C-alpha cells in the first residue's frame, strides 16, 4: 500500500497570511505550509507536508529563495526549506523551549531572527545558511511581530502585548549583544497594535485608539501628528507598500495612506459575513490577500496605483464601487476603477462537526458549527455548493447510489436533500427530538436511513423507496447509558451501534416495513463488550472496529463470533463479560483516537487521533497501514473522518 499524500487542504482557518512573492500568499495549516495563488499568478498552488508535531511561525525570504517555519515541540527547531519544492535546506536548533512567536528575515535575506514565546522569549539572530546564531538575548515581551529596519540590519522592532520595542545589536564586553529599548506610547492609555517599516526606512505603528503614528526609533517615541484611521472599538493593522501605508481594519475597511503626505487617499470596505472580522492581510506585488475569521480569503487586485493624498492633477479619482455578489462562494465580489475584489477561498467559520463522501457525485460534504453545509470538489479543494441551515450541522450521511444527502442538526432535525447541479432540493424535514442528531447512516442498498440522538438509546429508521421518504419507527437499544455518535451497517438488515456503557450492539433482521401499530420496532439484539470500551466505531460486513474513550488502540471484532450475547434489557447488556479476544488490534497513534471511518467495498479503515495523525489501513484484516500527521498536535487533532473512492485513490 502506497504512503498517504495530502491532495488538498479544503478551506481556511484564519492563519496569518505571508507574502510569497509573485502574487502568492503562504500560510500554515495543520502540519503543512500552503501556498495560495490567484488566476493571475504564474506559480502553482502547493501544500508541503512536514513530520513534526505542528507548525507555528512562518517567514519568507525577501527574494523568495526559501521559507522558514517553526516546528513546535521540546526542543523547538526552525526548518528552512526551498521555495521551489519545499525540500529542507537547513535546520536551526535550540531556538526556544516550546514555541517561536514570530520570525523575520533581514532585507538582504542574509540573517533570520527568531523570537521565542513563553516562557523565556529567547531571541536569536541567525546566520541561517550556517545554522549558527550571530547574537542572542531575551525579549522583554511576548512578541507577535518582528521586523528589521530595511536599511540597517542591526536594528529591529518587536510588537506584542500592546508594547513596542526597538532592538539594537550593540557591542558588549563579551561580543555582540541585544539591547532592547521601549517605545513609549503616545498617550497613557494607548496600546501598540501593529508596526511596519517602509522601504525608505521609516517606522509606523497603529494604536488601540485607532490612530496611525510615525515612530522615531532613535528617540523611541511617536513623532508628529497621528492619522485617525478608525474608531477605538475596531482594531487596525498597518502594512507598508511602495508609496502607501495600507491600514486594514477588523470590520473589513481598508485605507490607503500616502507614506509622505500621511493623508488618506482611498478607502474601500470588504463585505464580510455576519460576525466575521478581518484577521490578517499581506501584500504581494499588486495583490492584497485578506483573511477573515469567517473562513474566507479575498484576493484584492490593484488595477492602478491608489491615490496618496497629494491631489496631483494627473491622479485619477476612483469610481464608485460596484458590488457584483457579496455572498459569492468563490469569484467576483466587487470592483471600481482602482481595484477588483474576488473571494479566493470559502470555508467554515469554526469547527467542522461532520464529514462524508458523496459517491454519486464525487464530492465531499462537510457540516459545521456555523450551520453551513458545504459540498467540496476534493481534487481542486474548492467548494461547489453551500447551504446555510438554521442550526449547527452535527451529522452527515450520503446515499450509496443516488445524489441524496442526509443532514442532522443541533435541534434534532433531519434534513434530506437532493443534490442538483445548481441547488440543493429538500426532500424531507423532520424533527426527532430536542437534542442534536448524533449520527446518520444509510444501509448498503439505500432503502433505510438510521439515526440516533444525543443522550438517547433510541435508533430511528427512515425508509427510502421509489424516491419517497417515510419515518418507519425506532428501536430501543438495551443500554442504561446513551449511544456513541457513530453507527454503521454490516448488511442491509444488520445495524451496529455502540453505547457509552461500553457495549457494541448488533441489531439483526431489521424490517423495511412497520410490523405493528406502534412506532417501536422489535428486533434481535446481540451485544459484545470490547476491551477499553466504546467511543467510536467503524463497520464492515464481517467485523466491527472500535476504540475506547481514552484509547490509543483500535480493536477489531468478528461479527457473530464468540463473545456476542443476545440481550433484551439493560441489565442483560450490563452483565455481558468483557471480550478480550479481538481478532486484531492496532496502535498507530500516540494519543486518543477520536474518529473512525470505513469503506466496505475498498476494505479501508481510517483513524484520526488527538496526535494529529491520520492512518489508513487496507486488507481483509486491515493489516497494511500508511499514516501522515495532517494536523498540529496543538489543534486538538482529528475530530471527524470520511472515506470516498476517487478512481484508483481514496480521499
């Protein structure tokens, strides 16, 4: 079995965007560095995976020769990699104790500074080609940004925690030392929010009062008069451009200030979804990349130079903004004579609660806490369709043969949708309880849909015959504790569920028609008590794989083998003895396994864990394995998984 390769990262999580040159931007996602491109760029979108526990800070060489990233852990190391293919060029060791808060190259690219996070704030300026520190010290603050003076590489500035410091490399008694000098705020209650050096060697900063100030680094003080950018309740960040200071605000406003006139030349507003804010931006050639907390990345193309406030006779005034589609998934948003704004990426705002492949269309469906259902093209990593539901999506299941998708939400409602080329058509909306729908699963021939609710021991069944959906009834599982949030079918009439009481239940001979006047359906139920309990499970025609609530191990049990006991009430289930004879077991992960998924036809078993790793096992007994750390350990790892066969590969 070949190794796992990440095809695409789908979406965007609000990570800092850094200019990659040539109209590209780069950012950290999980355990990878990703390069975003526009349609105008000659570069290709890339995702480079790495082997550490997680990536934090990222810095790009000024000539796009390479990039550096911090590999978190104990000890912290910084990897320097080729911009061409992501290959390793060098490693900087003993950078800090746990993490690096920020990094930056000098303007000539000869040196790299790393500033450590808690607890020690270790600061090193490196000869990165030799892998050796030139000078070291300790920052007085936990810096979130660091920049070199472009004309003097022995001077840099650090900003973080509302404070701004100038750092000079000076000659001490034992050699070069780092001298840290605090820049005093312009007013007693002002906090420094951001900083930027212009190409002319002038330092500017923004404050919590919504003002833009010039700073004299030799006097460590703000000088001149401030430029009011925004209200105090809106944060503002400054970027340096060739003739402008670009100030972007959390509410989506972007202002171009002449770096000589210190007069606002033009201002636009990026339309954001409700509750979203702008969290990051970077300038790359004539493209401003803008990242929002709502899961969007915007591509702002500068069509001509913005006014700089000099009011020259030959300077063209921008026309009024024309909004094409503020809610477009991907594409044109708005434009005027000086800019064109496009949405480059769209994704969930917040956690993804559920995933599944849609075999009939080759799409991947995801449901989030934000109430969005997104259908993705997994080969391109782009959304095809988005449906806004009224509540958080908690469960998903795709029909095995038709373009039908079952969606469960946090209010206990089931939505069954038909996936049409241009929109999603509702086929059924039914509320089953007051708690969230915990799990959904179609049987192999697609005639029955099973669902469970949080804090419940009932399994509800919905029939699907001739394109018509109808509620069949429910099965009461004999457990004194609620069911876990994954279920699966071993065959058309055999459903497997798990209980937080520690048992796996096999529901046999499930009917497709109601056999009595009551909604409760009576079936034969067998129970097995795996070692380690049950937190998640994945089902095959002949076996069930499961993992416990605090378990690193995945165990597989044959259906119908010894250990399965017929039960009819919770007392009988509680009396089932622990089965210690698993058919097979695998310890691929170093932390708790949180997600399992199976593909019966391809005999594939996927597992994701808090260690950020995803493993795929193949074969009749899942004996062949391949894995990859996809997520950072510090991002709580993998919480949901799904399998979809795409030609000869799987996603």
